[in-house]
């Protein structure tokens, strides 16, 4: 049996395990994406970090950029930080106090993590910064847990290396007038969103409301271009899309209630003053989100226009609807062509991806699977072993080439 048939059977099993209403909405989502691509229109993804990294979804989105199915990505600074470190990595965790590390600097539980890496990667990092090899060796000799997690982050030396490079990326971004995401993408692995985004000339940008994450990476991203410029770039990506897919992301006010959006947002005065604005009217907004309150708000709006009524009457939506109300629920629920999918994104993404690619006649080189499955565990190991860390030397080389062209 070939890999395509195996993928087809695994995805069909995942699809059949969905609730009936979820199947209908997944089918709707697939149809909307296929229709958009067949008309030569654009599909954009808005993604948070967390499960999108762990479920292999960001790696999958990179594949979809490469296959020209996804035409733009709006994401979080935490995702950029993880992709700079290779998306997923393996770490050894133990009590940092046993290593003599100051307890005040350690997180809850006094856990300290060492990134497990091959010799080549370690030598690459040693060329860039002083590495405490003795600390690494001591850690490897002590008992502790080994897990796969989002790359960089709290692990030594990968997390420290990422934050240090972030300051360099910020300087290069300011020098060239490019966003941090673009500059880091010049040296990132092609199986990351930022890496393939640069190679395919597809924008990958952090939204203004998702800037605080990834430690210094988030701060450096925020300082690389102006707040207004970033918001305008987000608006431009959304304006060009027929279909927008939101995946495991909480803060989407800039999309549904943003400064340049006129249908559900606050763009009226930007338009009044002559700034370039856009409208979500007529766009398909697909949201993969496990929050049951999103479904309630969406159903209330469908049955009686409750969300719009609360807005029209100036009433607080939380009290009026009697559900805990997240801000982004308002715009999403009121859009006529919004599709909520209340399922695990680790299940939904491979289902939508494979079915869309089959209908478009596109062959995939990578497919994600739910991380708790046997296939998902192999997928995570594959990402750890194959998606490499940002190549600093390559990044500088390509920045120089850009400057010479300009």
C-alpha cells in the first residue's frame, strides 16, 4: 500500500470520528477552500501557537504555502520564536537546583531544560556564542525526563540562542526596512512558515495583538516595524483573501474589530480620513475552536440576531447573551459566511488538508496527524529530526544580497 492510500485511510478514520454537525461544517470548509483556489482566489490562515506547533499544524501550513494552497499567514510571536529554533525539539528536564542554578531564576517547580541536539547543531551554536558544555554534560549524566516540546523556549542553549539572535534580526530588519518575520525567514528552515514564506514570496506576519510571546523575540518583532505598519500589513493580507481559516487562536480582535476593517470593526474613521480599509463582508471565515461559547454565540445570532441586537442597543454582550463572551466572538458570529468547527485542530487540519489537496489534484510531501496517535508521535519525531534551526550565516548572506540588489 502506498503512502497516499495510507494517508487517505487515516484521514477517513479521523473524519468518521467527528460529530455529525462537525462533518457538515468540515465539508463546507473544504468546499469553500476548493472553490476559492479554483477561481484563483486566496486562502489565508490565522494561527496561534500552542497546539498548532505541537500538532504539526505550522509545519503543515508551511507545506500548504509550498503547494500554493495557503497564500498568507497571520500568526503569533511565539510561533516565530519556535520556528527559529526548529518548531519542535527534544529536551531533558530536571531539577535546576541540582545543577547549582539560582532558584530565583527558575520557573515553578525549579525545572531546568537542556535541548538535546546532534553534534552538528551544537557546533553551529558554539560558533555563535559561548556554550556551557560542562553544564550540558552534567545534565545528560543526571536522571530526568525527556520530552518533545515547542522548540527553543525554556531549553538551554536553544532558547538563549534564539533570544540573542532576535536582537540581531531586529537590527537587520530596521536596516533593511523589512519585518522581523521576513529577515528571520531568510535563514529559517524551508519547512517552517517563515522559511517557506520567504522562498515562495508569501507574507507571514505577526498580528499586533499577538506580539507578546517568545520572550525577547516578541519584543524584537514589535520593535522591528511600526505598530501602524504592522496593522496595515495584516489588513492587506485579509483584504486579498476569499477564505480565512482561524486555528487555535484567541486574540483576533484586529481581524474582527480592527482599525482598518469596516464591516464588523472600527474602520469607519480610517475610511473617513482617506486611509486604505477593507471589509470582511462576503468573506468566508472558518474558525477551529473548542470553546463551546463560540458555538452558542454563533447559534444565537443565527436564530435571532442576538449579537447584532446587543450591539444595536448598546448592551453588554456578556449579560445580554448570558455566556462568557470573548471579544472576537462578536465579529465572527455576525459574519454571514462564518463556519465554526468545534473540534480538535489536530484532527481537523489533516482532514481538511488532504481532502482539499485531493480535490485540487495536489500531491503532499507532508501531512500532520493528531499528536496522541501512533502516526502523530512519528510525525513529531520527524519534525525534531528534520526541521532545522535558523541558519544565522545564511540569513546574513541573504540580507547582504538584498542590500546589493537595492
